[in-house]
């Protein structure tokens, strides 16, 4: 880790209409409009100071800024807002407004030196939008199906059935769009071929992993498990030994891995054998299934890293 005082950083607090900016190199702070004209001037200042930009994830508002700065050759790190807030509390900074947040984000970047964000790929961003919409549509189908079971009135049931048919039609369109994007991109296509070779991993899981977990194949097994929130964390103190728990991470990836692991415990001999061995040792089913999710993820990570299908990975393991 480099000496934090020698790192030139720009902390940016992003909101819908404005950006609060703090430069560690000269201690300057400014508020600018979140518009293309202002971004041009901001990029020039950052390039002149040879700075890396750190900002919080803000539910999507940051994406335009990241894309623009990356196009200008500026490295950006998008960090978890909770980590920044915890850092601020640890530093005794309890006050909060946009200007203060920009300074705190910059201080967090200097101290923690977060990994810079990969360059935004338009195809992957489009795939990510589609997978998010697919999850929403599937959720609405489930909700409407539950309502249909609870309603006795025939006319209402017919209304609900038409809604379900509409969403099912949209689901097919989304699946077709996702497949087209993956097939048109050689890197995605190869990664998809590798992931689909594992029993339990279908097209929807594959699309979500490609879109929402670009780090797959680039990290070691501990790092990828922790990133997704499947690494059991130690919480011991003195003689007190607390049960290991998983937390945080990318919830949407855990949701698709849960379904993949559930299928794999029935049809994938390697995962099924692991699952049954845990049950024989007295592990609760929920804990055993979580362990299978972690094992499946680490195997998939190894497969992508080594450019191997499931069978190739099995024989080389």
C-alpha cells in the first residue's frame, strides 16, 4: 500500500443535479452542476492534478460521471456508501452534508485505496439493465400468481391471468434480448459457454453472472466469495466464539446462485455429493445450501479464470 499522503485523489459526492468535489492535492473544494459543460472543466482539473476519482454508488446517478471520466482516461473507484459512513464515524466525523461528504470520500480513498472500477462496457451495461428488468418481471409474475390463488371472483381471476400472460410474454422478449447480446459479444459468448457447462447454471444465471459479476475469474476464491457475500466471517472475541455468518455483498448475485445451487444439489453430482456429506455431518439444510452456493461460485470462478468447462475443471482439479 502506498503512502496515502502521496496519492492525488478527487472525492466527489454525486447527487441528481450537482456534484460536490474535493481535491486532496490542493485542498480546493467546489460545487458544480451535473451537466456535460461542467464535466469537461472538471475532467481538465483532474487530469492536471493527475488524480484518481473516488465516489459513492448512488443508485445509478454516478454512472454518467464514471463513463465520462473513463472516456477521458481518468481512473475511478466507486465505493460502498456504508463503508464510507462507517469510516466517517470511526474518524469522529458525525456531521453530514454534501461538502463534508466529498472530503470524507476523498479521505476514505486515501486511507483505504479502493480498487478502481473497470471501464464501463456498453454491452455489459445493457445486459445488466435487461437482467434487472427480468428479475422485476419475474417478481410481478409471482405476485400476480399468488393473488390469483387468493381470489374467488372469476372476472378478477381473468384480469389477473391476462396480466400474467403479458408479463410472461415480456419475459420471453427479455430472454431473447439477453441471448442476442451475449451471442454478439465474443468474450461474453465464451464466458457463457463455460458457465452453461455446469449443471444447475442456466441462461438466466449465466446472464446475471456476466452482467453483475465482471470480477468472476479475476479474483481468488476467498475474494470472490467475500465480494458476493458468501464468505463466513469470524466474529470472535476472547473466549467468546460466535457462529460464522455471511453478510453484505451482491444480493442479486446471491439470489440467482441460490436457485442454481438448489438445482445443482439434485442434478450436479459434484455439488450433490458435497451437499449430502454436509447433511451427514449434521449441518442444517440452510447452512449446507449456502456452502453449496459458495462452492459452486468458487468452481465457476476457477473455470472462467482457466478458460475451462465444467468437465475440464473436474479433471484438472
